[in-house]
């Protein structure tokens, strides 16, 4: 399985993190389950082949996704049941502080869930889906997305929540509240409606993603040092949190992940 990502046009980079593709490689030997680890972002997913089945670890639900769908926040990992020979996916990954505006929905309804893009009631979404499925090239699909958002992005407020979440991600909770001049209750309400997670859960996801990056790049492989670097009480608490979001111990995770891929390239066995 091959995962690749592509940068959006400069004028869209404040709300689109990147575009991504996922395709089967000739070296893939068998049908497999692949694990998606939460990254705190929201995706629009366009299946050019057959849709996959999502097995949410948090809810124990098993859902075959619509062909074109929005993939909301996930609390823990999700296993994707992928049919061999049909893996051909194009996706758009949005920053969490913009997803609420883009999807025009309370995001907690999308947590641990995926719904059809048509169900969002967005203007022009059916035409956009037709253009993406009808395009023969990646460049054509990206162009369709960028033309679409260039026409509708005037209604988006890029500073709406960006500073809140960027500040919260890098500051302790009490310090973040003081700096942002917001009450804890109000912050939790905004996170629920506009992100789909509690502030604490979102912060844990961001921390685990930074740990994963360290593990993948080899910056640090000593578990005790990683626990200290990222503010865990001790190594056992670190391993417990890591398993919650990935389903594996840190070392087992490294054995499963594709060395040249993204965290989507994690075979679940």
C-alpha cells in the first residue's frame, strides 16, 4: 500500500493541510486490515475504487463508508478493511479549526463516524464529486478541489479558531485558558461543537502524534526518555496512552508501520 501527500495552493494552505492518495502496490501480497491512527484532523475521502469498511475500536461499529464521505474525528484507532485490487483513494485533509465551517455541521456528530458528502447539504458538492471521479489525473482532481474552494472560501474565517487550537496544543491547559481569555466551560463547548473532541482528548492525540514522529524519524527510541520528553508521569503511563491511540506498544508499532509511508500505512494484524 502506497500513501503519498501533496501540498495545496498557497491561498488554501490556511485550511487544507494537504491532499493525499492511497493505492495498492504490486508487492502487496494479500488482503489486509490497515490501521488509521487519529491525527486530530478531518478528511474528505473520494473512493475511485470500492469503499472500505471502517471498524471503529472505540464504538465497536463496523461501517462500509459511502463512496464520497467526510471522515470525522476519531477518538482511538480505526481498522480499515481494504479489498485487494480496488484500493484507489483521493483525500483532502483539513485543519480541525476549519472543519466546522467547511462541513457546516456540529463536529461531535461526526466523531467516530463517516457520512456521505451529499448528506452535508453543501452547495455544488455533487458536481465536485462528479468532476473528481471523472478526472483521469491527480492534477485534475486537485484542480477541481481548488476551483471549488476558491469559489466558496470567501465565507470562511481563517482566524475563527486557529489561534485557539494552535495555542492550546503547545501550552498547559491552565496557561492556555489564561492566555486565550476563555473559560474552561466555554473552551470545552467550542471543542465539542467545532472539533468533536474534548480539549483534553485532542491534546492527547496531538502529543501521541509528536511521539510517533520521533519514533519514525529515530530521534528517540528510548521509552523512558520519550515519556520524559512529552510530559508523561512515567513509562507505564506513556505505553498505556500509546496503546489507546494505536492499539500497539511503541515497539510493536514500529514493526508494523511501513518505513516510507504515513501512519495510514500501518498493517493491523
